C-alpha cells in the first residue's frame, strides 16, 4: 500500500519518485488542493503554517514534513495527533560555513581592506586571527556539531553546550561559568520558551571584553536592546544573521553600531540547499512509509 504525499514543487515530486511506497502528488500552496488530498497522509508545506481551512481538506493527514531545520513556526499549529518532522541534517553545513565566514571576516578585518580597495589605497596592516580562539557553541545538535568540525580545522578550541549535559557537552546551567572564558559565543539553538530571550543583559555582561556574539539561531533568542547597549559601548562585537525585529528597520541602531556584521537571514541560503532538503525529507518519509517513526520528529515544545 502506497503513502500519498502532497509536494509543493516538481523537485519534490522527483525526489520522492524513486520510492515505490510513496505516491507524490503535486499541489500549489494557496490553491485548492487536488482530489488526492483526501487520502494524503503526508504534507510537505510550501510556506509558513497553513490555516484551518487546509487542515480540513486533509482528513487522513498523519505527518507534516518540513524542509527547514527549525520548527518554531509550526509547533502547536498542526492538528492534534499529526506528527511534525524537521529537515535536520540538510542545513548544518551551510550554517556552519556562514559562521566561519563572518568570524574570519571580522578577525581578519576584511571590511577594512574592502574599503581600501574601493578607494584604490594600498594600506597593509596586522589583524587578529581566528587561530587559537576559544569558541562556545550553544546548541549541540547537527548545526553545532557541523560548526565544531569546521572551526577545529582553524585550530579553534570549541566548547559545546546543550539544553542538558551529556558526554562532551555541558548543560545550560554551566553557561554563567563558561561565558567569561570564551572569545566567541555562537547561538545555534531552536526558538522555544526556554531559549527566547536567553541572551539577555546578564548573559551579555558575563561575556569577556571584546568577545563576539554570533546569532545563527533566531532573532528573539537575543534581547536586542541589551545587545545594542553592549555593542554601542564597544565592549562586545556581534555577527547577526537574524534579528528581532526582522526585517530590521532602516533606522535601527544595529545597522551602524560598531563591530557588528549583519546579514539578512541568509545563513542557509545557498545553491543546492533545496536538493539537500529533499534528500533528508525523502529519507524521513521513507521511514514513515516503511512503518517507522521519522528520525527528526519534533517532540513537545521542540
């Protein structure tokens, strides 16, 4: 017996077509669902959470399979009894690459050289180096592990922090003691009630002078006003791919704060990401079609 999956694009149909247990049905997000929706057990969303009207069109829905690693937009918004699975494993490499890129740019002061190039000025200078820095990675899942592997190739010493302690990973209760010991703190946690506002004034005050905060998580993980106060004073630096609010208003002080690198939520926006996402999604759906639970299920509050 085949499992019917609603897929939002032709790339997804192709990715699922090799599994004989799966019938991939193309649909257009926002348009009326096709007749096969009445028997669809799996939905791959094309956009942000659906409204109640769509759920009523999917009476046999058992699983929502996301193409994103984050599920904060979806937790609590799928019908009761419907499983929710993320695309963990597809985006870790590109997010880790973004973190490494911004840290290298900051430490080697590439912005200074780019300005000099535009002015046709040859101005040698000595910069800082990423080598030997101590980096605290808050979030010990796939994203954090991918980042650690890449940073260690630059002779960076990494410390991992998860929501709970385990072999080689500190628990969040250790953060007050760890923050003053590190040159860089990278946030790679999901957005939950436990992580919303985690990086507050007390957290930032515990970081050593001149340290860099990197937010590769979600904007609300950081209390923006507290961060603005620290970077404006020049005590801390920051690299932000996400902000609160987002998009960041043109008049916001973060745009011009010293020591801040901003990118517009593009850490995972690289060529090939859709293909990698569908490879993970296809594997998750194959497990479901084979009678197993997907590996990337979201439990409770995520």
